[in-house]
């Protein structure tokens, strides 16, 4: 970075979790900070309802990452965050879900700390929690799952092999972020590791929004569900016996 910070300026950076989509799931603190933002770097999948909370005068910079599409490199995002923070303005990095759960919040925070900027992290409802709640799928249940694991199924799955045996426990719910493009690899990995092909699975699309859709099947059908013609991003996979409760516990009708 070639710029130096003016010590008379009071710039600050907030990493804000926007939650899974429903604007009413923003925390009160997130809502307050968003309304005072002067610069906002926002993810591609932030809902228009949440974007409407931002002041009209705020500078809005899209920095989203989308699998298989042109994305802003992480180094570039870090640079912009620091550059804007050094101007003395209130800068918000608005991230879907929670900044510290597959949101690269830690990487961005390291750059902010290195630049000597003041900062705060405002947690948000992560996609796993919001999606499961709105789909009527409890992530844990005494009769079906004694634990839950979050993992990412992003594009690097092929080059960074996964220890699928650690995810094969039938008493554990598995929630997979960014796994749609690698659905076949995920299916084969879990089945080869011993997970029952008849394990219930759900893919929930655009969760907590008016366009939410839930596609339910079995692990053996995961790749087929992931290519459903009506599936729209973002989407989250939930794998485990708890999925069978969706029929009776679903309360949200978009």
C-alpha cells in the first residue's frame, strides 16, 4: 500500500454479517451500522431488501464471488477495504451469512489489522442456521443427530481431496456450503466412505426469501437434485436423517 493514514481521520471498518437473506434477520446492531455507512463493499448475493437499508449517499462497491463466474480476487478486496478505510470514512464490508463462517472474514480482518485500522465484527445468522430453520429441518435432534458439521464444497474440491470418512457418521448432520457444482463428487465421496445412499438430503434454494424452494431426495440422488431446472442460487445442502422432519416441521411458505 502506498497510501499513509491521516491521523486526524477517524475511519473504521466493520465486517457485518447480513444473514441468509431475510432483511428482518439482520441484528439490531447490523441495521444501525448499515444506516450510518459511508462506503459499503458487498457480496453478490446480498438481497435487494438488505441493500435498501443502506443510505442512498453511501458508495456501494460490488465485490462478490460466484462459483464459475468472474469474481473480484481476494487480494483486491483486501486492498479496497484498506484504501477506503484510510480515507477516514465509515466502511462496511457486508457479507452474506456470518463473516467468520466461510466468509473469508478472517483474511480480510488480517489485512485491516496490518493497516492499523480500527474495526469491529458484527456476526450474522449463518446460512446453515437460517436455511434449516426456514426449511423446518432441525440440524440436531436427540433421535436423529447428535452433532452437526459445516463444510465447504467449493470448486477446489478436486484439487484438495477431502477425508470423507470424517463425514460419514450417520448420527451427524452435514451442511455443505457452495457444493452445487461438486454434487457428484460429494455424493460419491460420502457413499464410498460408508454413508448410506438412502440418507435423506435437502437442497434449499434462496432460503429465507420469498423465492425459497426446497428439493428433497436421498444421497444417491444428490447430483440430480443439484441440476434441477428450478434450482436457483444461492443454495445449501443438508445431509442427514433430520431432513425427514421437513414435511412435518416446515412452517415457512414463501
